[in-house]
C-alpha cells in the first residue's frame, strides 16, 4: 500500500484522508466537492484553517471535531479540545497533538496553543505540521509522511521546510501551504532540490495535485 493512498490535497493546508472506512479532514477550507466527515481536525483559529462555512458543509450529526483547545468555543457540534502533548482516539484513528508555532514572525506565537497533528491509521503515521516554523521539537516527530508548509511569510519557506524534512526523516514529504495565499511552483522546486541534497535521496518528495 502506498503511504499516500487515500490522502487528498484540497489546496493550501487542507487535506482529506480516507482510510479504514473513515473520512478525515484536516483544516478544511474553500472546499468544492465534499464528503461527510467522520472526523475533522483543526490546527488553529485563522480563517484559512478554521472555516465555519466549510465545517457546515462536511459536518454531520455523528462527526467528531478535534480542535486546538483555545478555539473550541468558535465551533458548534461534537467538539473536543486538544493541547500539545495530548493524544486522543476517535474510532480507529489515533491523534497526537504536537507543537506548531513561529519563531521569527508574530503570526503564530507559541503561547497561542496551536497544534500540529500526527494521525495514525492503517499502520501509517501522517504528520500535518500546521502553520509552523522550523522548530526544535521536530526532532521528536516520528512519522511516515510529513505534510510541511513551505510558502514562507506565515510559515517555513522552502529552505526551512527542507531542513525540517531532513530533521524529521519521513519516508515521504509533501509540500503544502503554497499556490494560494503564498508560495509558488518555484518554491516547490527549490524545496524538492534541497530535500534531495539534505537527505541524499532518503526522503521522497511528492508534489500533490489539488483534488476536489
């Protein structure tokens, strides 16, 4: 089984994972075609990650929403807050909340309580980094797939994201948070080149196409 089987990039930092009969969304935003979610994960409160309009489209009566704890009151439904260092199991999905913050920019301070997630399902560990810089805690991330922001301005740029891939050492690294608000195809190509150099080809970069 491919490590990216059932993983769909929906643009920006938004993903849908379909595995073990579950439909899991992470930071759904500007969705086009939708499926009812079993589980939704929200990393933080910025509108391009926590979008009430998009949540309304995909949340059904049985949907569980897991959200960084400071933003729980902004969401309706079965909402469960989570903080860095906590784990949670929802059906067959194990969720770990990990640090996600900026070091050299003011947009996502560590004090905000934002999170990234490691989603474990079907024996795979998929890391969604959220809006983050290259942070020391990444040495502790254990994952097969790393979804890494690399658009710059609000998150890591291509160089920093490549250093993150080298630090984390996933089997597969997927660039995200580009092509919309920030980040260009040239940034992605730079990321690919640097990951190959930093890891001597040990980390495969997969540039996903936006899906509905």
